[in-house]
C-alpha cells in the first residue's frame, strides 16, 4: 500500500517536473532573439539592458582575451599573442581609452558612473593630477568643471563589469566574417549569423555594434540598404567643416613603454602628474603614467603610454595586424623623440631608458564626424529588424558608446518587439568637436552636447 502511494506521488511529481521544464523552455524560447555583433561598450550596454527585459541576447565579439573593444587594457598574466612574455606584460596598462568624462546631459550615464564609483570600478582623478601640456609653457593642471574618472584596475574592468552579471550569451574570440557572417532570410524574417564556418543561430533582430571596414562590408550585401549607406566609411584625420557625407574614422598609434624607476619622465614632470592632454602638437595627443594611475604589483619600473594624433597615424600608415618590424621601430622612435622634444628632455636620454615597449595601431580609433538625426543616438530599420549603436552616433567616447547602446535597448524594450518605426535614418554627419580630445570634456567648454 505504502509502495503504491509512493509510486503515485512519484509519478505526479515527475509529471509536474516535466510540465515545468517544458513550460520554462517554452517561456524561454518565446523571448525574441537578438544577435549583437560587437562587444565594445555600446554592444555590452545594449545587451545588458535588452537581456534584463524581454529579449534573449547573444553577443559576438572578436576580443581574443576579453570583450571591450577600444575600452582595452593589458593585465599581468594575459596570454601574449606570440613569443615570450615581455617585461611589459607583467604590468597593467590601458592601451586605448585613458579617462572618462561625463557629459552633463547624459543623465543615465551619470547614474551608471556613480554606481561604478560606489563599487570601486571607477575612481575620480585627484585634483591637479591631470595636466594640459603645451610645449611652450610648463605643464599646467587642467581646471575642469567636470570630473574625470579612471578605472583603478584598467579601463577594461568597465567592460568586464558589464559582462559580470550578464543574462546573455557571450561568444568572444569570434569574428563574424564580413563576407558571409550575416544573412537576412526573407522567408522566416530572421537573421542567420555564421562564424568560423558554423551557423551560430537564427535571430529575430540583428544589432551592429561596431563600425569601420568590417561593419561596412558585413552589411554591404544585406537588403538593409539605408543602414549600409550610413555604415560606409572613410579613413582620414579630419573632415570638412560641413561634416562630410560619410562616416570618417581617424587612426591613432598607442605606444606603451617601460622605464626603470625613477625615470627621466617622472623626474621632469610634476610629482602629481598622472595624465596630460597634449595640445598644438603635430605628433602627440595624450600622455599617461600608468604606474601613477593603476594598481601595480611591481614598482621597479614605470609604465607610460603615449597616444599619437590621427594626423601622425595617417602620415605613418601601416597594416594594423601585421606591422613590419621596421615600422614598429621607426614609429616608436619618432613618438619618443617627439615626447623628448615636448618636455625638453634630450631624446637620446629618454630612448636610452626604455627597457621594453609595445606599439599598437588603432586603425578605426576615433570618429572624426558623428551622425546627427532628430532621434539621436542609434539607428533602427524596422523592415529588416536591424539596429545600430556606437560612439559615432553620439559622441566619440565611452560615454557616447554606452549611451548609444542603452538608447537602442530602451527603444526596443519599450516597444516589446512591436517595432514599427524606423529611427535615426534621416540626418547628416557633423564634424566632431571633441574627437581631438578623445571625446573627453574639455576644461571650460561643454562637450559637443546633445540630449541623451
Ligand atoms: C587610442 C584610443 C584612445 C581613446 N581614449 C578615450 C578616452 O580616454 N576616453 C573616452 O571616453 N574614449 C576614448 N576613446 C574612444 C572610446 O574608446 C570609444 O569611443 C568607445 O570605446 C567605443 O565603443 P564602441 O562599443 O562604440 O566600439 P568598439 O569599442 O570599437 O567595439 C566594437 C567591438 O566590435 C568588435 N567587432 C568588430 N567587428 C566584428 C565582427 N565582424 N565580429 C565580431 N566582433 C566584431 C570589435 O573587436 C570591438 O570589440 C579612445 C579610443 C582610442 C582608439
């Protein structure tokens, strides 16, 4: 008798379990699916919001070590691309974005920054540690109405924070090939995403969260012609005063190098120096003392990073992925010599102190123009269910990228999949006024600001 009752109970529990499993699987599968191509700050901010509400999201990103795109850092222990680990690989450094400013009208980003600050992901630069360097005068502390922030563990920590509590799938070290990576399937009204010769899924929505040659080619044979026409790209260090008629990206060289501590640079610059905007210089745009900015476990060496101007990068154009050794040598030397000249240090003394260095070319570093439309911040084509987000749709900065991704997600979440309106497709390119300062708010002027 006991045995029969137990069996009945067991069968009923099993049936309930099966029902629940099927119900949950069904509930899960009816969430509209979204493929986000690009795991930079824009793609991650968009994916985070979409996946919290209503959508089933997969992010594809090329990042070999981690996602984050141009919000990139090297951390001790990172697997080197090739060869033996160098001295530099024992240190932490940011090799693209260096600082974050919060445009006053970006209220949601302000709240996100406050939240990051409360958890120690971001910290404000201390007063008087960020300088303005203009060769004619000694470096002067930047007087800014707006605080500047940095991530004490390196800028990539921001991307990793967006990934940490994710409710979406992340496929990194995955390049969605521009030749056949995405295909619109008219019959099912879905996007097929393919990478490394494998179909990765069929998605209700596609989000392009990157720009440059890749995005241009990826969408070139899709039926979303208006989206593609806005993704077409030029590479140049400047644009005409009217903004030009195509997205234009400038390139930047980033040189990180190790010097024995205390170095000639720290002896020359003020003790409080951590970072400096370099103005009116043909070659150099920004200088950071990574050892002053980031937590390092070893203080035997100092790590510094110089960012070039887009004009310098154009003059010394090279293939980004396979830079010839002579170009690496020539460009690194030229940047160090320019830095010596700027700070009135004999260049040979500076060169003699360099014990290790790493040069990177960011080919699609910074938008020289931004797309302005009535509906600011992102693009959406309702017929083909494709959205676009990224810094080039607002301000060329982390603030712009995060906000653009969030605005696209807010739009999709509010419409709950009933997206019947094109957004942002009518407008024009305008010259970016802050691109020469990496999108960072200047001391006195408001950034190129728009509602967000
Ligand atoms: C040298 C440098 C210094 C900078 N300094 C600052 C600064 O100090 N402060 C600041 O606010 N901003 C700075 N910026 C700008 C800032 O980094 C960018 O505005 C911001 O990170 C852009 O984010 P995003 O998500 O729009 O694009 P990205 O960061 O470019 O993200 C796009 C992602 O998509 C991936 N991807 C591309 N194609 C594919 C594909 N086919 N398949 C899969 N993945 C793909 C890319 O690898 C990348 O990870 C700097 C930029 C550079 C280059």
